[in-house]
DNA sequence: TTGTACGCGTTATCAC
DNA sequence: GTGATAACGCGTACAA
C-alpha cells in the first residue's frame, strides 16, 4: 500500500496505447474521439484510478479558475452572509475562492495580495478598505469591490442613498418631532456615506428637525454600550416629550440601542421609533422586531461575481477591450417595517 | 503598454548573466550566493518587475500550501467566527485556504472535495457533516474535523460534556426546582451529544427533576419561534410557581427564548434562569445578558490548524509514520455567568 | 559558489 | 481522428 505516484496522462497513454495528446483531448474535446476510444480511455481511468491535476493544467493553459477575496472580518453578520453568498456561486460559475480576512492590517493585506497574484488568481473581490482603489487598480487584474471606496475600480453596492431616504421617510411618515441618525465616522468617498446624505436630504426637503450623531462604535462592546447609553440620556433630556425617530447605521447597534432603551425605561418608550440597517437576523429576533433597511445580500454577491466573471472573460479574449470607466452597480435596499416603527394596536 | 509576458527566471538569468539555477537559489537558499550577487539579482528583480509564480513552483516541488475548508454555512455566528480564526492563522502558518460552503448538499460537497484534491491541497478542515468520517479517511490526506462525527479522522472539539455539566451545575447551584434542556435532534455519535449527556449525568447524580426537550430548531425563524413559544406555555403550565433552569443549545436560540419570555410576561420572570451555549456576541448584547457556556473558538481554530500542520509535515517526511489512531483534541469550555442566572440585587 | 540537464503533468501547435 | 514535440516556470540532482 505504498504511496504510489500519481497516475498521469503518460500512464494512461501507455496503458491504452494512445498518445498523451489523445488523453488530453478526451478531457477537453471528447467529441473528437470515436466513441469506442472514449470508452477505452474511460475504462482505463477507472482501472488506474486517475485523479486530475489542475496545477499542471494551470501551468499549461494559464487558467486557474481562482478568485481571491479580501474581507475585513467575519464578525459582523453582514460580512459573513456576503461571503456565504459569494462562495455559494461556485455552483453557478465554477470559480474557486482563496479567502483572506484583513483585520484592518494594511501590511498584511498587501502580503495577501502578493500571494494571490503569485497563485495567478484571475480576479479579486475586495470588501476591506485599507488599500486605496487607485492602488488596487494598478494591480491590473479584474477587481470588483463591495461597499468600500471604489473610484478607480468596479463595484457593487447597495443604494445607500436610497436607504437613508427610506429610513428618514419612514420615520417622517410617523410624524416624528425630531429625526436622529447615529453612525460611525464615515468619509464622503465611502458608499455608506450615502445613508447620511439621503437622511439629510429628506430632513431638509421636508423641513424636519434633525441631528446626526457621529460616534466611533466600531470598538469593543463596552465602549459601544457606554456611548449609546450616553446618547439615550442626552436624547431623553434634550427632546423630552418629543417623538424621536432614530436611524442607526446597522442592526447590531440598533439592537443594542433598543435593549439599552428598554432596560432604562422598563419598556420600549412610546416616544421612540427605531430603524436599523442590513436586515440581519438580529433585527427580527430582537426583543421588539426592529424596522430596518434591508440589503439584498444575495443579489449583491451574485452581481459582484457575475460582473467579475464578465471582466475576466473579456480579459481572456484575443483583443481585450479595457474598460473606459469602472462599472458601478447599485442594488436597491428593501425597507422592512417592523414593530419599532409600526406599533401594535394598543389596548 | 501591451500585456507583456510574465518575467521568468530565464529573463532574470539572461539579464544578470547567471543561470536559472542561481536565480532559483536566490529565492530558496540565498546564503549560498555571495552578497554582491544577491544584490545584483535583487536589483534585477526590481528592474524587470518580477512577480513570483507559485503555480510553477507547485508543479516542480509538489507543495501547494493549500488547505481546503468545507463549512456548512456562515449564518450561525459560531461558524463564521471559527472560519475567521482559521483564516487568520495565515499569519502564523502561511497556509492559504480554499473555502467552500456546503449548505448540507452531499453531492455538492463531494464535488468540492474532488476539486480540492485536483488542486493538490495538502490538508482538509471539515466542519460540515454530510460525509461520513469513514469516507473522509479514505481520501488519504491529512484531515481535521471540528464539531462533527469524527470516528475515523482527527478532530478538535469543545468539551461538550463538560459544557453540559457546567450548565446544569450552574442552574443546580441556584436551587432550581426543575432543569430543562432544549436541543435539536442530535445523534449520539456527534460531539454535541455530550452536552445532553453532561446535563443528564449531573441531574441524575444530584437527583434533580429534569426534562430534555428535543425540537427541530434548525429551520426558519418562524417555526423556531412557534416551537419555543409552545415550550414556554408548557413550562409555565407544568411548572407554575417552580424555579425553572433552562439550558438551551445555542445563544441564538437562547436569545429568542429570552425575548419570547420577556414579551409574554413583560419582564424576565423571576422563576426562570437561562444558560445558552457558544458565548456569541448576542449573548451579552441581549436584553438581559445571557449566561452561556463559552466555546474558546480562537483555541479551537488554532489547534485545528496546528494539528493539521503537524499531520502535513509528517506526511512530507521520507518515511512518514501513519497514525495508529485518530487524534482527538478537546478544548474546555468557559462558563460565562451573566444576568440570566445571576440576578442583580433587587431594590 | 555556480551551471547543466531534466522532471513536474498538462495543453497547444503542427503535422499526418 | 490521432500523434510527436514543444512549451508553461520552477526545483533539484549532479557535476564542475
């Protein structure tokens, strides 16, 4: 039972008295063989227990069928769901994925990219944001980004602006006295900035009292909790007796906010309405199901891979036509109305 | 600006008037060159803008540095965190990961495995459970499983039995009148069965009234919610006035259970204690921070990769010694006591 | 310390 | 329809 060397086309060729070329053709262009000969080779494969070797194939024809993915982390449900959906496109497109988590470390991510290039990936999907789109574009391989700065590269993003509009519009339609948007520090170049802009535009258009609270909520749970508690105290004081419409940057934070509110007041106060973002599972599993601007993650993931596949196919043509401008696809969000805005009938 | 062909060792050799071999040595055994010559080659690499090609290296020396991962899905936080930690070991071990999500489809997973073998992965980490450990062992490559049936393959698992003991012990120490364990249908061959066994053993050892409720909670949210609501109604009726200690199979379900309880009774009833499993973020972000049996996911992931690396290294030796028996590593859980068991002082 | 020659397993290009 | 031969880019005896 020694570790026999792998069976190769040579072995099959010897066994069947064909040439290596014919064996290769059996796999890549079987119609060019007679049915009898196909059967002969087919039998030989079983007899010899042949296993294909894609590494050799890559070296010979250059097609790795690898896509690289760099994602910031998998702790936020949004990211893990995106990754899940991307990986699942294997069944549709057949591409294999080399996955790296960046953890916000620029040097490590550069190392990742170097590795990915060394393995001759055909395309790259980037969700992390430590490396500028300009640097990425310079890599000169097909790239699609998701929800990050994307000036020089193709991308697929949620229509964040519409999300902000939907959230503010929903709160406005419930006649809130003041609209509050809570978000982390966000550069204007990022797609998520659209949420803020959409919120602001609706507020100004409808002459609504409003406030945008920028807090660093990306750190540990304790500090996030402390900051949200502070916000609640401020709101309770500044807008006492007024109907407050809260739009929070993601469902995880919306849930924490809701629970803090609940714990402070022993109930979900009548004068609060909450809208989150993402439609993560937690939004409907919360103590009060949270209204949220849902991202269509399955579509985002599919469109990202689909776009990347198109770019990669173009690249394989004899005379590839490079893009004049990066393509930016926009996926509309879907507003989910739940109890944090649509109160149940009161007795 | 045409797509120049890739720069190879040949090009560098010509440019520097060395041989290919010397260039190869520069990368693999630089000490065997003089410092001057190293500098010459180093300069040439920059001038020619050389990019390494690992595919060719693989074909030549057989070392892909690929590890395959098959994971059921990324929807449960436990899985995405495990994957995050595994991928992050790149910085320690340097192995690259080809990741597939199984979605419980046996045929698809078999296809994955075929692909992984074709790409000459050096080892495999399996979290999905559609394929028996016997079949996996027959692949004859280093394999480590996590939290699945593992009779014929190496594995790293949480000490589920101790987890069950800790949970039941904690509830018992608070003098519950009855202990309830809620879990999904679980075969005795699965590591998670230990949670049930540990729970039962403690209950019997301490002569505690107890009940194990097996419900299929893996389906959609609505049915999970409906089943848990039913359980709450039953418990409220059957054990009215008695102190009920609830041990639930994971934090996601524990959180849903807690919220349903809260919504029904308007408060977290005095006669309920809850312990979850996993120490997922939701457990501390819940309306009442949930006590839970924490899995040390970072350790599990590290030990899994570490064990796999050892197996792979052994395999590379001239005369590999195959394992007599699969190695099963056990990682102790860490009990997190939070408010669902340790009530705050009441006024 | 450096070079020569060959092998890794497949595909591509021409012939026939 | 089939075969011989040369790539693909790197590692590695073995020799010098």
